[in-house]
C-alpha cells in the first residue's frame, strides 16, 4: 500500500518537507488556499504526479472536511500528517485530529506551532493507531542579534523531528524569551 502524507502549509516554509516526503516514496497531498503557490513550487522542484494539491481554506470547515475525505478516498489513508495552521484555526485542527484518530490506519500527526506555544504545556496523545506530536518554531541567536528561522531551517527541523519521532521538538531556541526577534 502506498504511503500517503498530508501537508497543510506545504507550498511555503514546508516546501522542503514536501520534497523530502516525495523522496521517501510518499504520495503527498498539499493543502493550500492559493494554487499559484503550488504551481510555482512544482516548477521550482523535481516533484512529480505523486504530489497533489488540495485547494481549500481550513477556516471553511465543511469544504475542508470534504476535500480531506476526498483525498483519502482517492490517495488512500493518511499515514503522516504535518500541519502548519494558524492558532485561531482551532475548529479545523480539532476536526482533522478527530478524523485522523477515527481512521483505522496508523497515523502520526505533527502539529507545527509558533514560539508562543512553548509557553503552553503539551502532552503527546497516543492511542493504538494514532500519535499526535508537536513541533515548535523558535528563533536563532547570532552573536548579539536574533532572527526568525528561515524556510530551510524550518523544513530541516521538521524532518529531524519526524525522523527521530520526537514527541515535542523545538526548532531553534525559545529562550531566553526576551531575545525573541521583533516582528
């Protein structure tokens, strides 16, 4: 059976993750709102027809549900899900998590969050066929300056977390908190 990965936010900072999943033999469904970003990604990479685009806004819950279910019906059960969803997308994320938990296939869910999530306790959720893990994106300190992570650093950190099966993984640093770069 083919391995199916779902990546939400895969046309930007997670483009390297999509490429890596493709190299690992996954069929990859990339969720996004803007097809032109997907088309640009496909032109910039050597990805092939095993990478599919799901054009949907996860804030429009009924559309989001329908598109994810259609992807599963077409590409097979999701075995790996990587999400970069806005913190106010609770309804969409909760539905996705519940849907994946109810599936009969083994699935790993990696939820990517911004640095503020490091302030909120996280306990990984594990059941017989479902694992929910979290990746927190921090920042880099270089000398006396700090900066946000670059897309390649983010993708590499996500890949490291998946390869090493970290329950909670911080890419970069989140301390000292007062050294966070300004927006």
